[in-house]
């Protein structure tokens, strides 16, 4: 009898031990440690680098911290067992939030906030600065041509080229329409180069200008009336949207936000657009764009090519803006010449590229303040990148 009881107890213990071992094994198979690949750890290091640059050097912290943390979220390894965890799994929370990127909802809302915080006075007072913003868009079309030569199809090349505009929302909007499969690499590349404006632009600004050109003093901008400020977004919308209707989602929201700011009677709307709304959308966009860089989807040869092309297009845009000012000065009277150091501001990294014009200018003349002048081509670059995106979408969409 006793031996029978002991035998049953031994069998029960053995069964329990086996059951426990099996459950532990199943649990371990679901952990990130069991599903990690070298690619995941590479992307985790990239995410940590973004966060480090944002905190240590304050490189676009409002963008790099959400994107960097999103990269960490997107590269936590897990076993695909229908738990709806990843950003690419239909029905998951991150997938639902990612629809704002995938369907192009977030970029127009970002443009609404940009319009509500942008003062176009510098551009209105000196309309010829619009040409500098237009010239800087050469980087977009230059990168487009190079991307075609590298084997990308026209739609992919167009989406990659827009990185040269240094405008993250525009890059996301266009890539969501033309090359959804490359959107993660394009978005991260665009925002990375926006953050690296202080490092990339100054060397080329110094290389392409002479000391005499850097010392050019520009006339103070004239005072712009409130009526002009109100007319500008209306006229700007009608002119640009009639010219490039495919850019309407971005241009419409940009100019609407600006009208809310300048009308004087919709201050609450403008404050909401440039405050809580753009902050919320920036967080959602950053987190989801970062999370979309799952190692299995992101670490490809095409991603490396895109980062290289993005850097090249950004450099082309910067050089095109500076060289255009030098060329333009050949036709201007001596007292109307433009300081070429504001040519870099034609890319639409607002206000960072304009701030770089000011910083580099002060190195050569501590009393020559270029910021207000540089804001003209800077805001023109915002309009120019949206128009360029509309042109590419119209031809390639």
C-alpha cells in the first residue's frame, strides 16, 4: 500500500516537473532574449544614439527623443503569436496609431501648426527671397535624378529626393503616397538630417563664400502691415494650389494656420494649432515613425542607399541656395546685394537653418545680424518643399 502511494506521488511529481519545465520553456520562447537578432541590437543602439544626441547636444530634441524611443519600442523582439503587438500587425495599438503616418494624416496637421507659428513678414517685405527658397529645392530634383541612376524606380526616387527639402512631414506625406515600403528609412533620414543642420551646413557655407561676401550688410526689412499679413496666406494658397493642386493637403493647412495667426480674431485656434495640437501630433508621429524601423524591415541595402542619398540631397540643397545668391548678386546694385550666408536657409528646417545663417555671419562680423533676413528664404523653403512634393506627386502618383 505504502509503495503504491509513493509510486503515485513520484509519478505526480515527475508530471508536475515536466509540466513546469514545459511552461518555463514556452515562457522563455516568448521573451525578447529568445527572439533577438543582431539587427535588433544594432537598431537599439541607433535609438539610444538619437536620444543621446537630443539630450547631450540638444539636436532637435522634440523630434529625436520621440523617434529614438520609438526605435527602442519597435525593436523589442517578440514571437509573432497573434498577440497584436508590433506596428505592422493589423489591429495592434501601434498599427492604429501608425495609420496617421501611413495614410498621411499627421503631416497636414503638422503643417497647420507650422503655419500658426510662422511669421512671413521677412518674405513679404523682400519677395525676391522667395527665389532662394525655390533654388534650394534643386537638392530634391538633383537627388531624384541620382536615385534613378542608382536603380530606384521613379516613385521611389521622388520620395527619396524630398529629403533634400529638410522637411520631415513633407517627406512622410510624399513617401506614404509614392513609396510606403521605404517610408521608415525616408522619415528617419529626413529627421536625422534636420537635426544635423548645425553640423552639415556651416562647412559648405564657408567653402562657397568669400570673406567679403560674408560681410555684406543687407538693408533692414521694411515694416509689413497687418493687411499684407492677412492677404498673404489667402493669395499664397490660391497661387500655389492652382499651380500644384496635388500639394493642397500641405499647402492648405499651412496657409490656414497662418491665417488663423494673422487674422487677429482666431487667436485661440492659432494657439491650439501651434501648441497642444502640434505637440501631440509630433509625439505620435515620432513614436510611430521610430517604431516602424523594425530591424527585419529597416536594415536593408536600400536603407543605406537612402541615407546616403539623403545626405547628398541635403548638401546639394544647401550649396544650391548659397550659389544662387552669389549668382543673383551679379544682377543687383551694390546697396541691394544679399549676403550669401542666408542661402543655406532655403531648406525648410525652420528656424534652425536660419539660425545657422546668423551664427556663421556673427563669426565674421559680430554686429551683422542675419536672422531676420534668413527667415525669408527659410519660410519660403517650407512653401517650396510642399510645392515640390505636389509636383512630384502630380507626375508620379
